[in-house]
């Protein structure tokens, strides 16, 4: 009788465990699906047509400068990485100082044209490219900079071949800031880039996902949901959320860095930029904080001061 009871009990426990694992995987997969496809090529391809501001800068730049569409092939998974190469001079000379612009989630390469104009006037060639799952970049998954960093590194290597002895800078905004920070902190990329500017940067994939789950208030412990999502993310993409922490990645860089953010920003809260700044051990860093701008609006609302800050930083 005891032996039979033990067999039944063992069966029940095993069944409950299998059900628990199945439920955990289902929850984790839902988190994975929702957090790694936050934008699509279709939803981001009409930015110029849908935004007067972006259209204005695109029209200004296209009337004054040579814009060359380029594509390079991803070294990670062989997708095309579409970009606009904008020449600061009337001649197509790529052996020139260059800035690579990295847009945020929901944007595309055209959403960086307002920044592009400033650097073009400073004599920089500009590369503005489409991040993963944006506009013409058909790569699957958005990962708050973790996979995206490889596209940026490919463009950094591209510039170093074309202009090996010229100044190279990277400017990233929002999720593009996470991409930029994770890229600069990856292997020897720090040695290839002369300066880095992060505008309202995302610092933590884990925090961004956890914050959205908390907003849902679905009655299941957030820590459990996050654990499920974290495991599925590792199974499917090969990394944990903690691997996409910008402060950890960027802490040992020597690249001159300027971080810009706002205390009013609720999308990428003020502490994100501050955490990145504090983590950098080098003294070759600056931070500029405003009090009253929403996410990614500092450039437009404090334009004169913004330009002055960059001018001083570049000197």
C-alpha cells in the first residue's frame, strides 16, 4: 500500500512540475515575443511622410548635400544594413572625419536628420542607418541594443577602412544610446571611436521590460514573469537581460563621452544617463542635465545650448 501511494504521489508531483514548466515557458515566451518585436519595418518606414519636422530636415539636407544610399552586410547574421551616407563636401570623399548616428526605437535613419545637419555644418560626413526591424533593415528582433550593437560595429569598421586616420564619432539617442554604449564597450571598439554622445540613453533592457510588466498589473509576481522571460530570451537569443546593461559594458572605456538627459524624461528616466555616467571610470566624460524636456526633445527645446555643449565637448 505504501509503495503504491509513493508511486501515485511521485506521479502527481511530476505532473505538477511538468505543468509548472509548461506554464513558465508559455509566460516566458509571451514576454519574449512582446519585448523583442517592439517595432517593425512596416511601422517605421513612413517617418518622412508622417513627420513635418523630419521631412523639413530631409528636404534641407537633400538640397544642399550629396546623399548616397549604401548597404553593408551584417557580420552577425548577414542581413543588409541600409544607411544614408551624407557627404559634407561637394566631392564624394569618404576619407574625412565622420559621425555615425543611431536612432531610437520607433524611428529610422531619417529621424536623425536634424542632428545630421549640425555635424554636416561642422564638416563631418554623416552615416545615418536603420536599426534592426526599422524601415529597410529587416533583421528580426529588437533587443534594447544587445544585437543592435553588431550593426553599429559593422559601420564603425566600415568607416575605419574608408577613413583610417580621421576622427570618428558616434551619436545615439534613446535605444540608439543603448546600442552605442554596448557597442563601444564591446571588445576593442573603444579604440576605434574618438567620441561618443548619448542623448536620453536607455541603460537597462531588464528595467525597461520590468517597468512595462509592472504597468500591466496582471496579478502574477513580476519577478516570476521576468525570470520566465529571461530564461526564454537566453534559450532563443543566447543572452540574459543583464548582458544588455550599458553601465557594466561601458565602465572601462576611454572614449571621450558626453551624456545628455532630462529630469522630466519618463521614458528613459534621469537615473539611466546618470548611472551610465557614474559607471565610466575614465575622467574623460561629461554630463548635461536639463529639468524640463520630455524624452528626446532636448535638441529641439534647448537647441542653442545643446549646440554649445557639443561645441565645447568636441574641442
